[in-house]
C-alpha cells in the first residue's frame, strides 16, 4: 500500500472510532485501536491526524490530562461510508416512529443525527411517501396514552440498561394508595401505548408489573439487580400469560358454539395449535382449543356478544352466563 493510501486508510479508521457527543474517546484509545488493526504508527502521528481531521470535520477536542478526548459534535453533519440508501432511511424512520418507547433515551439521542439524515434521504427518493401509506391500528377505541414523567423514563431505562436497582414512588391503579418501592428492573413491555416495567419489588420473590405513568420520584441505586432464578421475559409473558391476568396456571379446554363469521375469523387466527372447528346444522360451528385460563379470555369472549356461546368447561359457562345476565340488567 502506498504511503498516501496508508494515510487515508489510517484516518478513515480514526474517524470510524470517534463517537458522537456526549460520548468521547481519548487519543490513547484511538491509537491502541489502530495498533490492533495492524497499523504501527506513533501516538504523535495519530495526534497530528486528529488535528488535521478536526479542520475538515465537526470534531471536538476536550482536555484530558496530558492529552485530549475526541468526539463528533452533537449537531455536526454525518459522514456516511457508504451513504445511507432510501431503504435504510425508511427503516430508520419506521423504527423511530414505532419503537421509540422501547429504546433508551440516551440511544435515541445518539441516533438523532441518523434520523435527521434519514429524513433528508427519504425526501428525495421514490419511497418518500411510503410512511403516508402505511399505518398500525389497534382493536377497540384509540385511548389517550398516559404521560410518563421524563425523570421516571430516564431513570427506568438507565436502571434497566445498567442492571441497577432503583427506588421510586408508586401509585395503585385507583390512586388510593402510594408508597416508595425498591425495584429490580427485569424488562420493559409496551401494551396499547402504555409501558410497564417488569420487576421484582421490595425484594419479594417473583416478578410484577409497574406502569411507568404511576411512578414518581425515582432514584438510581448502586446495587445490582437481583433477578429471580432462571427469569426469562418471553417465558414470563407467554408461559405465564402475565399480561392476560391468569386465573389458573393449568389452562382449560375451551368448547364454543360460534356463528359463521366467528368461525372464519378463528380459522385465520387460531386460538391454539390444537384448535378444531367442526360445522353444525345451520350456520353454527363448534370450536375446541386448549387455552390459558385468564381474565383476557373472558373479555375476549364477551366482546363477541351473541355470536359466541361457551359450552364448556362448565365452570366457565356458568360464569359467562352470570356476566351476560348482569350486563343485560344494566340496560333494564
């Protein structure tokens, strides 16, 4: 490799290693990275490269003992090698639009220049109007999303990211009780625009859900999180049906008599892997499936009104009959 090419490659590697503010790296670390890449250069050479690059790019040097720490200016223009494609830009912006609540604020701050660049790339491409043509909709009415205090959001995401405990005040759902809690963050779950922290609370065994909008006065602690043994977020959500409010961990064998349109719906979106649908006389069908025994199941069944009748198990049939009588009594 010629000397000029060697210089270009070295300076390109340096630029790749410099983080954007508020993060930074000292000259010594940048020098060590070059040596790991097989480039035997003096530290003074790296310092001269940085000084030269800072006249061409929006770099910031902060004194750090005998040397400096280097970073890209927070609002400095991005340098892309290779340049961002329209499809990449679209992916960045869709992620920002739909996943922002699941990303730490510190990461969103770092990604801000990429989002800004993506807006510019997309505006000049054939994909410019794609976001105007796609939407995510939810079943049921669109409810207002409760506001989460910025200090709560920042503390929770930091504690989760760094696996640290925190303390915070917490209101009950009815807001008739309040107390300070010692929290071991385990996972973050978004549901219908509301975000919940799955956590151990006050060193009690097991995990529970804390709505972020009911928290206040957070304080990060130095102690590490003590997770329940073998805790897994997917198992907590699926195996334990945590956000469906389980009644009985054993589940139940559900038997339904349903109208034709409900049968079509369940044929496309089965209740379970063992679901069976059999036609009866007329326009009714019998559906059988093994499902978790949850409160959410009851809400779902009630939502179909007279188009679904529970045939079994007998206990659930009796419960649904009582609930429908009570609902009818509300209308006189």
